[in-house]
C-alpha cells in the first residue's frame, strides 16, 4: 500500500482518510491561480478554501465526471452533519470544510486506486478601512490620580465602571478591533465568522459598565439646549457659571473640557467629593463614551449624562456607524467608545493555549481564522447565563437603537448563544429584517417613535428560549454555512489552532448490543417512572418557586418597611436627643426662674405688708378728712339756703339798678349836653370817665348775676359779690 503524497499532509487538520485509501492525486484550483497545480506544493491550503469538491473519481479503469456539488455542512464541533454518501449516478461527494476530528470513509474498494481533482470556490470580501476617534485623555487621567480608594469606590457606586475605559488602545488592540470590523455582516447586523456569529448586546455592554438598562424613553438628539437649571442640579455647578461658560465649537454647543476640569479641581479643593465625581463623570461621558469634538463636551453628552441610561445610545452609535461605513464598503470614522468594544470582543476570545501563544508570531486575521466556535468563550459574564434578555420593543420585531446622529435596529435572536441558550433553527425573517435605519435629519418622527417603543420592552428567557444549552444544531449550522458560502469571508481559512481530539470508534458486537438493548429497555421503564416523579417534583418545585417568590416579595416589602421604620426611629431618636437637650436647658431656666420668683415673692410680701400699713394710715386720714368735709358741707348748705333766700331779693335789686342806670344814663346825657353847651366839648372828659366807670360796674353786676345763677357758692362768686358791695356803685341795701 502506497502512502499519500506529501501535499496531503497540508490537509491533515481538515480531512482524515482511512488506511484503506491506496492512492489519491489532486488538482487544486485557487482563486489566484488560473491553472491547476498537479504537484500540490507543501503549503497551507489556498486562501479561497471553503469547500472541497471532488471533480472526478476514478474507480478501476472508469473515470466518472462530476456533477454540480451537493451541499452538506459542518457543525461547530467539527462533525459532518449530513450523511456523506456517493451520488448514485456519478459517485461525486461534497465535503464540508474544515472537517475536524473525524475520519471520512470513502466507499471505495481497498484494492482499487483513487484519483481526482479538488476545486476551491469561496468568495473573499474586500477589506474596509476604518478609523476611530482620537481623544485627549491625559487631563482626565491626571484628575483621576487625585482620587483615593474611598472616593473611587463612591464614584463607581454612582456612575459605574466608566473610568476603566479612560484608556488609549495599543497598536495590537487597535489591530484586533480593525480585524473584527472586517467580519461585519450588514444585513444581519452582526459579525459572521466561519462557523459562528458574535453580536455586541445591550446586556453585555451594561455588564461591562455596571450601569443598568432603564426601560424609559430613549435619548434622541434635539436642536434645543438642555435646561441649565437641571444641568446645574445634576453636576452641582452654579446655573450662572454654566450659562457664562456655555459656548460653541464647530457649530456644536457645549462646554470646553478645560472649564469642566477646572471646576472639578475647585470641587475637590472645597471638599465637595460628590460634586467632583459628577463633573468628572460628565467629562468621561463627553470625551470617552460619546466623543464628538476634540476636548469639548457637547450638549448630547450632557443630556445622556442627565438621563443616566447610556447603554442603548452607545450600542446605537456603534451599530449605525458600522453599518453606515459599510455602505458600498467605503469605510471611514466609526463613532464609538473603542476601548469598550475592544473589551467586549476580547471577552469572547480564548484566554489560554495556542491563540495566546502565537500572538507575537501570527497576525490577528490568521489567529481569528484559526479558531472555531468550540474555542470561543461564549459568555462574558456568568451572571448573564440564562438571563431574561431584551428581544424587542413596542411594535418593532427587534430592538430599535437611537444613537446621537441616527438610528438602527439590532437582532438579538442571533446572540442568544452568548447567554447560554441554544441556536436550533435559522432565525425567522421578521426577527432579522431591517426594521429601522436612518440618518439624522430635522424630522424627529422616526426617532421619537423608536424612543417611545422603549416604554414597552419585551424580554425573552427560559420560557421561550428553553433551558441552558449553549450549542448549535444542524438546521442552524446549515443555514450559517450557506450564508458564509454566499457572502464570503474577509480572510482565508487557517488551520485550527486547537485541533480536535479524534473520536473513538462506536462499533460493538452483537452480545454487547443485546445487553445494551436490554439495559436501555430497563432504563426506559425506569425513565417513565422517573418522568412521573419528575412531573410531581416539577409541580412541587414550581409551587416552591411561587412560595419562594412570594416570600421574597414579602421579605422585600418587610425590608422596605423596616428601612422606613428604622429611618423613622432614627429620626425620632435624633429628635428625642435634641428634645432632651432642650428639656434640660428649659429645666435649668425653670429652676432659675423659681429662684427669682422666690426672691420676688419675698419682696412682694414685704411690699404688701408696707402697703397695708399705709392703707390703714390713709383710711384713718381719709376718715378725718371725711368728717371735716361733712362739716364743711353742712356750712355750705347753710350758705346755699341763705343765698337762695336772698336770690329773689338780689334779682329785684338788680332790676331796680338797671332802671336807675338807664335813668342815670339819660340824666348823664342831658347833663353832658348841657355842659357841652356851657363849657364846650373838652370839659366833658370828667363825665366821660364817670360813664366808663359806670359801664364797668354794670359789667361786674351782670357777671355776678350769671355766677349767682350758675354757682352761687363758688369762691369766685363770693369774692365778686363782696367786690360789688364794696363799690360806691354797689348793691342797694336800703329798706
């Protein structure tokens, strides 16, 4: 028996032939060679290798030409899924490639030779040139060095692990991310590799950032500036300070990074750790997570910071930018947080073995094309295994994502394996259809519709996706292999870095077969009994789960009530301590007041005794004065009686006096006229004086009459009466 030709050794990682194959010759046609290579030189398979097609088979002396190939596919573990059999008419056979770890037995007689030719017919995708944002991180990194472990822990509690992405990608990391983007599959919104698919998901990004995904109205860009009062309350900066420093850079509104860093340092100097953390987090949002203008934090980053729900926007920016740059394979700048998505990609790569050992000797393209689905670390966070995952939102069949500049959907149904669920069948057309893709425009209707869809988030978990089973099944594998054949890969397939271990033969003799059959029947019977018990156990389990959920719910309510009560008791205790202190102070004041009151009481008693003595003395004096007044009153009454008896007499005398006065006036007038006639006008002064004197007497008499009428006993009345009596023209006292 002759051994295979040397060129066959190059395929040892792809095909395994049994010992009964005598001779085999190949003609290899590559994408770069127009003619076959009969010698099959000692080298790796051509870059275009995807499947091996046996063109002609020579059996004995008859050569049978090949018919069009029949498709069969290879599983993620390397087994051939469909039966590999000869065509009943031509003997043609299509082999899935690469075939790992299992021999392929060709139905040929061991005594006959075999000759044929191989043809590789896989397409190659053209590479796309991508760029990533260049950000200035040194000022932020210098600020981070001022934080002690306690303040760093407080920052992580409020804002997650965003500081871990304040880093610049190394050249190796940049090359890894650049190579990853070449595998982007625009129709499916995923990264398609030879036998597996990877999709960055919301839950994974949230796990890396330690920021929860909120089922709230999504962010969408707006031409209006944010409310500075709300910005001030979120960043702990003064509204006037923000208003004074709001500016434009490249027609974009926002704040310069230097201003925010200066304010952060002031907060730190003032001991305001919470304010420092808020301003530092805003800088990371604007420069690292959502870069736009160099050293400038724009209003979109400010709005996202205020909302506190950055994960959907981060993924929306990444997917839209990738999709947009893949249109016509033109490439360009990918607006995303590059360190974050490198973290996601590296979390799924092998951590040990050949992939790591050859990192300095092989390029990223060769390393990625040398690993298979079985080598991938499918879950980046074990906490996501079997978790409920966001499958769609609102009326959208998949998940709408709104970035800062546009919107796109992504298809979670392709990524369930990253959460420990099986991929059994090809995805439904409605689950991977393009439900949304648009660029930024003045019309915000589509953005608002997608944002509002997040108010109704639909999740799927074990109930729909089944129990944990991180595998793929033939129907899905056939679909994926067909898609790879149709759309091609960006790099040639390489030998597996982790060759599979050949499986042992499963052939058994008849006696052992009968024993196994009997054992299987017994096990099936036992399995039926166990199934019944399992149903009972499952019923009990679900009942226990329900009771557990109820207990957890009640415990949660009790804990919340306990927290409220503890807070109430704490506040009550603080109030009691404050009240006790106030009570002690009031008691002291009361004791002082009692002492003063005792002194005042003693003084009051002394004052009352003195006052009582004075009152008794005053009563005695008043009693004596009362007696004197009574005597005086009797005297006055007597005088009044006398005055009353003389009142009529005085009135008559007054009337007579009035008559006498009138007579005197007449006589005086006559005398005056006679005197003027006799002596002349100047000698009348003597009489004029007497007349004036009489007028005064009359006035006093009139006054006396009024006084006698109103108050006859008043001292003034008595004095006026005495004066009138003493006057030469006084009262008439005759008979």
